C-alpha cells in the first residue's frame, strides 16, 4: 500500500470512529489491564448469595475518591490568584483534577467574556470544540447560548465558565469529585468578577452550584440562592436548560426563554441604593 493510501485508510477509520462517538484517545497504546493485574480476570460464573447492598452515596458529597487534598490545594491556589488571568494560569498548572489526564486532549478551558460582567454563566464542562479552542461554549451549544444571550440583550454583559475546566472523556457528565476539586476556582472566579447574579446552565451545573440533587426540570425558572462554601458570598442564581438539550428538544426553548426573561427583568431592575 502506498503512503497516501495508508493515510487515507487511517483517516477513513478515524472518521468512522468519530461518527460512532469515539472521539478521544486516552493512551497511545492499548493497555491490557488484565495482564497488568489491575483488574481481576473474569471468573467462571458461580452462584453466590447477593451481597448486602451498600448505602447509596450522598448526591451532595464527593464520594468516589478522596479528593480532600486536591480540594485544599485548589483552595490555596485560587486564594492566591488576584486576577482572572492569574486564576486561569493557576488552573492550567493545577494537576489535582483527574479530568486533566483523562478527557482533555489539549488544554484547560477557563472562561470567556467580560471580566466585570454583571452576569456569570456557569455550564457543565468543556466539550470537544472547547477543548480544541480553549474557550467555553464555542461549539454548537455555545453558539445557541450566544444567540439566546444576544436575543435577551445580554451580549457583552456575561462572563462564561463551567463547573470543570477539562473535557470529561466522551463528554460524559463530570462527577461530583471532579466538580468538587474545581469548585474553589469557580468560587474565586465569582469573587473576582463580582457578578450580580448567576445563570446555571443545565442540571450538572445547577446541582453542583446549588448543592442539591433536584433535577433541572424542577429547579429551572425559579430564583435560587447560591452561597460560597464559607458562606461569605451569596448571589441569586437562575437555573435553566442546557443549550445542548435545547438542540435536541427545540420545543423546550420556550422554557429557556422564559428563564432568561425572568433573569433580565431582575438584572435590568435599577439597584436600590445601599
Ligand atoms: N457545554 C458546557 O456545559 N460547557 C461548554 O463549555 C460547552 C458545552
């Protein structure tokens, strides 16, 4: 086979995998975890008594892994950042979020938009386009978000970020420990930007920011109170539907629009003198 033909064959195979949703490669070489002894080889099926059910992990606490050290490190780094640029640099140099080594092909995706915006938009986590371009919400969902913000008169009045800064592999939802490790940076971004309110985009962002296990369909459309972990900051927060969901379910745009109207009505209301 000529070099050109083998390149074309490799490209066709990659395109086939991408169409099938395989768009991230985690390691250069396949890893035989059974041979490496990291996973027990499959055993012949044997009947055994059902194990006692483990109590379900609390949806509000990061249960899967002990991330307390990483959270403490993130807090220290975040506290030392005195500008958004310094915060972005601290995040880029932080190795405590496993996503950095799993899903992200290239870089940390931190924020875009106005550094002194009255509104902070917080989404779930970067996808493939964001990972490539290094900015949040730049793919199809992001383009829809921008159109919605523009239609609501919010262009140039928002800073956009996510609950995690590295792409989860295959665009899965970030886990609670992953979000918990990134949360000190999100809080610091809020402290630096000092927005008047938050727009929480999608269930994963709303649940993580509001520390609740309620679904987005019951959370959306009503004002909630976001509080920082030390209780020092409080902001009104509006949960709404994720634009990726709206792309799949266009009739739901009506609800997202109503959420945005509720938000802009409050944002545009003159602030009472203190
Ligand atoms: N979805 C998100 O939640 N965030 C992004 O940045 C892109 C898509």
